[in-house]
C-alpha cells in the first residue's frame, strides 16, 4: 500500500519517506517546491545549483540531478515534468505545507472579515502549526532563494501577529499577553504587536502596565531609531489614558458596497456595446467574467462601464466596487495598493490586512469566492497591472484602458470608437439644447465634424453652447474651424480635450512620443506602413507603431489595395500631435513625399504615352520596398484609382511644409492619370494647390498649361486659350521651346474647338516645327494629328489624309498605342466623310479596340459615337442606336458636355431618319 506523500519546506526539507540523497538533488527539489506547479527554467536552476562557479557541462549535470531525484522515489518521478523551458513538480491539494499555510491564512482573514473570530483563530493556529523551524533549515544558503524565504518569514510573523490580535479581539487577554511578550522580545519594533499588548494589558485591568509598555517602546524607537511611535500606537495610548480603549464586542454588520460613480444622466447611444457587455459580464460563474473596454482618450470608456455597471446592479447582489488604477498618471497604482483598497472594501482592516502582495492576493481571492460582486477597474495601465487583480470566480469584472490588452486571458474586449452621426447629434442636443441644435443643423454638423464625433469633445462643445445663451452655433463652428486653435477652444471648466490627451501622451516612451509627433504632421489621410517607415527612417518602426496602436493614439484603418496596413489618427489627436513639439519635420516629410512620388512615377509610367510631361525634381526618391513597387506596377490603374486622393493630400502636405519643388513635381506627375480617367476636378484642385507653392517660372508655366487643359476639356475655350497664351509667354521667358510648343498647340486646340480650325493651324504648325527641331517624335505625332484634324474640319481631305497617315506611321514607330488609336479614329472619320463606309468602319473599330484595351473611356466613347454616326448615315439604325446610346452614357458619366450634346444630336437625327425610312417603306 502506498503511503500518502507529504512535502515540507517550512522547516527541514521532507518528501514523505523518500531518501533524497545528496545536496544538489535536494536543492533542486526545494527550488521546484518553492515554485510548485510552475515551470522553473533551466537558467534559474543553474543559478541555484551553481551560484558561483559553473561546470563545463551544465546541461548534462542538471539532467543527472533530475534523474537522481526521480530515482529517489516513484511518487516524485510521477510528479516531475520536463518541457523546453525547464522543469516543474505537480503538487495536489494538501500535499505541500507551504500551500496549506497560505490557504489557512487566507481563510482566517476571510473569516475575520465576516466576524467569525473563533474560526479565524483556529485557522491561524493550524497555519502556524505547520512550521517546524526555519524554511529549508537543513540546506545550505542559496542566494536565489533569499527574497522568497524572507517573504515567507514575514508571512509567518504577520500570521502570528494576526493570531495574537484575534485573541485580544476575542477577549483572551491572558493568553495573548503570554505569547506577546516572547514575540516582542524577538521582534522588538513591531508596533502592531505592541498595540495588541497595550490593549491586552488594559483589557485585563493592568492599565499602569499598559502605560509603562508604551513608555518602553517609545523610548526604544526614539533612542535606537530616532522616530516617534506611529499614529495607531499613539491613538491606543491616548485612548487608554482616557479610559476609552476598545473592548471585544459583536461583529459589525457589513454594509453592501456600492462604489460606482453616478451614472451619466445624458448617456447616449452605445446600444450594441451595452448589450454585449451585459451578456459578457452576466456569465460570471465558476470563472470570473472579464470584459475590457479600450479606446482612445475621450471616447467614453468610463461612462459606458459605469452605465453598464448600474444596469447590472441586480446581477451582483453583494455589491459593486470601483478602483481607479491611475494608469495614465505618472504613478499607476501598484498591485499591493489596489489589493489593500479592495480588501478594505471587503471589511479587512488593521492587523488583519496582510502586508505582502502575495498574501493580500490570496486573501482577496478567498473572500471573493464567497461573494458575487462586480468590480470596475478604471484606467488600467496595461494587462500586467490587471492580471493579479482578477478574482477566481463568481465576479463580474469591467476594465477600462487606453491600452489594448489582448494578452489578458479569458477576456472579452470591446474596442470603443467615436459616436455614429445620429448618436453624436443626439448627445449634442441633450447638452446644448435640442431646439438650438435642430435650429442650426448645418452648424451643428460642422461642430460635430470638428469634434471628430468624440464624446468628450462633443460634451465640451455642448457645454460651451449651453453656457452662452447669446451665441449662435455658428459662433462656435467658426472658432472650431481653425485646427491650430481647436484644442484650446474645446475646454469647459475642468473638462479639456487637451488635458485628456496629455495623460496618454505622457505615458509614451520617448521614441514612440517622437514618432507620434511626426505622424501627426502627415495630415488626415490614412498612412500606409511603408510611409511610416519613411517618416521615421529607422529600424523597428513597426514596433513604435504597435506601441501607439496599443495606446489608442493611432488606429488601424485596414489594408490598402496592395495589402499594406494603413493607420489613421483621429482628427483631434492629430491636432494634439502636431501641437506637441517643434520638431524639424522638413526632412522626414520630404522622405514620405518623395516615396509617394517614386510610387506615382512607377504607376503613371505604365499608362499609355501622354503629351503631358511632369516636372523634374533632383530630390532623391526615398527607396520603397521592391515588393511594394512590384505590386503597384502590376496594377497601376487600380493603385492610382485607390490612391490619387491620398496623393493629392500629400501634394498639399508638401506645399504646406515648404517643399514646393516636390509638391509641384508630384502634382504634374499625376496629370497623365487624370487625363486618362477624365478626373478634371482633382486635376484642377491639385494644380491650384501646387501653383501656390511654385517658385520658378518654368514650374508656374507647366502648372498653368495643365489648368488650361482642364478648362479646354470643360469647354471653357476662352479661359483655356488665355491660360495657354499665358503659359506660352512664361515658357518663352525661361527658354523652354518644348513647353512653348505644347502651349501653342493648346491655343490651336482652343480655337479648333471654338469652330475656327483655320485659325488653329498656325499654332499647330508652330508647335510641330519646334518638336521636329528638337527631335521629339512623340510630340511630332501629336502635332501632325492635330493638323490633320484641322484640315479635315476645313474639308481638305487630301491634306488631312497626308498629315494623319504620317502621324499614324510615327505613332507605330514609337510604339505609342494611344496615339495610334486616336489617329485611327480620325482616319475613320476622314473615310466616312468620303462615303467610304467600309474603310471608315474598319478604322473606327481598330481605334475602338485599341482605346478600350488601354482603358481610355473618353476617347473610346468618341470612337463609338463616330461609329454610331456612320451607321446612322448608312441606314443601319439598330446598330447605330446601340453605339450612340453607349457613347451618350459614357459622356454623361465622364461629365463631357460637348460629347453629350453631340451624342444627343445624333440620336435625334437617327430617330428622324428612321421615321423617314419607315414612312418611305410603308408609304
């Protein structure tokens, strides 16, 4: 029959009846028992076994001692565990004296808090009876054990002190005095024990002895330590002098704690989150139900937690506790402090409150197991601060934090974002007054946008409106419009958005804070991961981003079209970041802008050849990872469609930061894309931004020519011609003949589209001559096409054919497929005007095929319209209607008024001819 194995470390090391052999295996076992049911790493065991000099084959020797230990007893062998990290020993309930001691002490403290003094006394007596001397008294000193053994010794002294205090509380004065005297001889400066001695002496009618005892300890403290007795000891002395020392009595009835702050009376929205949190926390049973609410400063985490806590009042009848963990302050509360606060809330006071964090945690879990309560841990610094505060079972736990805490085990996490528009408007109405908000809806919407729908900012804005009856909402709207002053305006009484952000900012490590300030300068667009790397220009930028994301100072915004992670700052946090330092940002922002320029150049370089040439910049391009470049080149239009608005914001950023050359180069680099996609509004916007930042005449000329082209496409021919002429003058001033030639062709185009092809020809020829002189074959093909179009419009078919055929040859020689498609379209119209329908259709279908292949929707629409016009003339009405209607839809989608008018006219002509044909057939 196997004897039950009992392990002892509170005295000489024992393992049942096992013969443990030499010192090293015994030290190994002791270390495992001090860390029972936990893996002890091989490195730690090495430090324990060889604190000074290590043998050459440490690992082999360690395995030898482990084998020896296993061989000493089958019971030990079955409990030993080995894993990659190290070794452990599995200990069950009642098998280790240290574990039993801890459990008895925790149970005693729970019983004392509940008023069961006799039972608490019995538990402490059982706990102290387990000690058979100094821990591991038969083993040599091990430096790695020092802290743990010192804590054990303190736990023993505390338990003894608590036992003596219980005897005094029960009125067993003589027993207490008999044990207190030798205890104080061994621990002469334990003031809590002296306090119990004074109470016991006074309670047994020996007041004079009690006063002498006070005089004795005061003299020792003053003489030997130079300090006066503490307040508790002085209070007992004063009470004895007055005859008012406390006496044993019935235990007070514990008041159910209701510590949650008041619910917010105007709490608004968050319905889904409330339902989710109630469902999560209400599941508390054998395990505690833990829900964390995380999010940026000012998003309403505490308000939501408090609101849900009040809603759950009936689910937790034993009370609700509230603890401010001060996680965003310079000194977050320690586990020992918080456990002390929790235990005091549960009724543990005075000597019954353990001193060590380990003992406090044990008592807290023991007491928690007997109740069903809700605790709100507000403003947690991180998961480490929370982990040791979680009760084992039965409780509901709400945690708020600005830090994401995914590593917290068995936790439901709610990531709180800003309010949706409807809820944000409702909250503003509740605070500022519904009539005022509904009376100025546009100003209210603008205020909410400036607040970024952040609840704290809305609350402050609403309070400012409510407190100023003479204001209209427009007044605050205008004050908040200026980003540089916005945070200063969002302050009302003790509430301030800036102060809330300060708390999070001060918690950031120095390098993360620097990254935060820089990221705030990149504007409101989502930031791709490569741009973050370019901005910081250092290894480990991803780690810094993770710090900011975990601190809720930066948000994940998904991934972009090439699967790059994107990050976004809330507008108010971005304003705060921008205002938080005076860092020199030109160089880091230059890296970001040049990176965008490099990618845009790569993407635009894959598009069909264009007559629009970007400006050149000598600024070195920040290297972007090749895999990203490859993804952009693989799908350039997809990337440009997704990113062109962001690139425009980068142009604006560069212009605002004094990087005019980069801003203008990037703006002009986008033009072939805008031309290809008929994006005239963004084309105009980005050129106007860049033009304000332009410094030299050539740059201004190029941007002016680009704006002239936009006006040309919008049929504003007079404005276009004037701007082309202006740009031509500037190009001539700086001696740029190619720029001057393109501007001349632009003047010709404006005249051509105004119905003056003859007046356009001299400008086309002037451009052509310059292109030929400078060997620009692509531009020559373009100029020859424009001359051919003008000749066709005049009716000079032979001349038109010559110019267009030469343009087609040059386009094919240079591989310019787009120009080839455009010229083929003109040749199709030429043959159509000659009634050479078959040739005309062939040329137009070839043109349409090329233009569709290249994705040029506008030119394809014009080719399609020409086909429809041709089929209308030839009497193929069914085919003509399909083609013209498709062209009309494209013109409308692309907002090409001229094309739309032509297609509509052709449809009317088609109807008239069809009707005439039907009348003739049926007549």
